[in-house]
């Protein structure tokens, strides 16, 4: 990275050109190129996210108006509205998905080692899904309810660095549990989920493959107490019990002993009843694991507030998927830059300042470490309009 290139150009240098080419060949991404290559398309859509462009016109005009500053971006051809609209609807979204996972591998391999929150060595994940509302008259392929359209983003978050390791984009009708069944978690890992994933057969499947889960227990669940455990002193744990389901379907689909931990939530002044199949970890650790699940909510909040993911520059399913995958690639890059920076960035502040300085010529590493350095006073005074 050097100051002879714009900040956006230096961000693009993070992506390996050979990997981009391999992804293009693998998915035949240049089949419908019409002279506008897959690499040019990717750069244009990444610009859409970093510049927070609201339309195809803003993407095209933004790049065209800064032509002297985009010479180092590697664009072989500037996009036009018609070209960008065409490739968004025709180019396979799997090409962008492939770039996401390539970028994820790079970020995972280079992220700084941070002190773990928990003493246990088990891999910790959280899983959740978030709805993105769509206008049914414009996005008729995304029927959710009678008068409403929506897509659903399913995400598995790795708590080592809080990076997404699995993503699936479906229509709003697809239930979270169906996607959870597709994920093969490593034995010994722990997954924290909310009540939307309450499914007795899923709990039993995780137990059989030695995957621990922590979730909220249903209020109407029928069970019997097998064992009462001692709770730690001066903690927020009210009770710790080993239970077994007694309901007809719950007992049939999950015929194993589970653990019921009741926690007092001081903030909201209420009890939270947790359910887990882990009988070894301390009850306070179980409580902390579920509390750390909040990180996935913060991840969804970040991509929805900071990136262009709630409104779209295209209406076809392919165009929507491309824009979402590009947003997810962008959040990986932002986290990567934050990992490597010595400055105490808040993500929202970093996104805002990058957007303002996207085409500024300065060294990215130096700028990320000290964005507010004082420039030397000039030897002369520039006259202002108000003199």
C-alpha cells in the first residue's frame, strides 16, 4: 500500500487478481459480459457499498466524475447504467459468493490474536437470521406474506474475531431451523441461538454429534427435574437443574437429559430461562455464552446501518443477491482494516471517514493508524473568499 494510489485503490489491492480470475472462470462469470468484465463489475459494486451509492446512476456518475482518481483501480471500462443493470441481472451471484469466502480465508489467516473471553477451548458460534423487507410489487419473487415481500439472511458467526463463517440468503418464508440442519458443526463446538431455533429433533441431532447448544427455553415446555445443582454465590444464577422432557413429542424427539439454568437479568429486571445440553460447564459460563450471542445482533445492525443492504439498485433476485454478497465482502474488509489498525476505531466512524476519503491519495496504513494527524502549516496564507 502506498500514497501513490487512492484509498479505494489500496483497498482493492487486498484482493488477489489471480483469485478473482479463478472465481470468474469457475462460475463462467464473463459469459454475458458485453465488454464489461466480472472484475469491473465487482469493483463497481464494491464502490456502491463504500460510497453508499443509492442508485445505478450514482455508481456510474461517481466513478466517471473522478476519472483522474480511478486510473489506479484497475477498471478496464467504466460502467454505464445499462451495462451495470444488465450484468446485475445476468452475471451469476455465485461469483461474488466465491469472492466472499476467498476474502474470509485471508481475513481469518491474518487477523490479530486476541485474548479469548472464555477459558474453555471449544469453538464458539452463534447463529441467527434477519429479515430484509421488500416491496412485493417490485420484488414479486420474494413473496413473504400476502401483501409483503422479504428476504432472509441466515448467518453463522465465529466468536474468534466475530467473523461470519456461513451465510445463506433465502426468501422470508424459509424457517431458520431448516438452514440450521444444513450446517455441519465440528464435534466439541458450542452454538448459541435464540428461541427461533427451538426444535427438539435439532437439539437431539446436535447432542448426537457432540455439539453443545445454549438457547432460551420455551415457556410452555413440559419437563421433570432429575437433579438440582448448587448455584454459585454472588452471581446472577437463580437455579441450575438437570431436566428431562415429559411431553409426548418433546420426549420422543429429544430423549436425553438437558440442563435448565435460570438467570436474573438486572438490566431488564426479569428472569431468563436458558436450556443447554452441556452438563460440564459452570452455570455462570452458560449465562455468559448466551450473553455473548448479542454479537450477532450487533453484526446485523452494522451491515444494515452502515452498508447499502436495505435498499437495492436492482429488482431481480440475482441483482439483490449480488448486492448483499458485496455488502458482506465489504464488512469483511472493514473488519480486516480494523484488525490491522492501531487506532481505536468504532466501525460506524471508520465507515463514515473512509467514505469521505475514498478517492484521496494517501497511504492507507498510515491513515488508518492516525487519521487525524496535523498537517504542517503552509509557508504562505491562502486568501479566502471572505477577505
